[in-house]
């Protein structure tokens, strides 16, 4: 039969216990400390990523809000510019119409003045012709004032 040497068994048990304590002190605690440190590092990274996500979401909302405001402002500026352009065009058109009216009025006045001048010139020419004709017919010289009176009476009757 096999004999059990209790001393050797005790030494092996004692070796196992010493090995266990030494390994626990040398390996288990540092490994556990390293694992916990890694867990905290990962937890911190996860928290940091969550904060970044929240910050990015907030910035995205701010960006969208700013873009909406910019779009609204751009639409407002375009509307105002179109309105100003319409007003300016209307003003230019009104000024052009007024200028055209003034030109027409001035032209009518000039035409009327030229008509009056032409009538006076014609009246004078007709009077001179009538005097020349009368002189030839009468073969004598009639005074210019007499002829003018006769011609003026004629034009008053004719209109």
C-alpha cells in the first residue's frame, strides 16, 4: 500500500498556502488594481463621450436655430430689397412721367409762341404785300400807317 507521508503533505499544503499568499500579494492585488483603474478609465471615457454627444446635440440645435434665423433674415432682406427696388422704380417712373409732362407743356408753349410769332410775321408780310399792291394799283404812295389801319380792320373782321 501506499504510505502517506504526512510531513510531505503538510509541506505541500504549506507551499500551496505560501504560494497562494505570495501570488495574491504580488499578482492578484496589482492585477485587480489595474483592472479597476481600467474600468474607471473606460467609465470616464464613456462619461466624456456622453458629454460630448450632449454638447454636439446642443451645438447642432444652436446651429439649426442660427440657420433658421439666417434664412429668415435673408428672406427679410430680399423682401426689403425687392420693395426698395419697386419703390425706386416707381420713383424713377414718376420722375420720368413728370419730366415728360414738363417737356410736353414746354413744347406746347413753344409751339403756341411760334404760332403767335408766325401769325404776326404773316400779318406783317401780308400788310407789306398789300401796301406794295396798293401802291402799284394807286400809283401813288400811301402812308404806311394808313395801310396798317386798313389791314388791322380787315383782320379784325376776318378773325
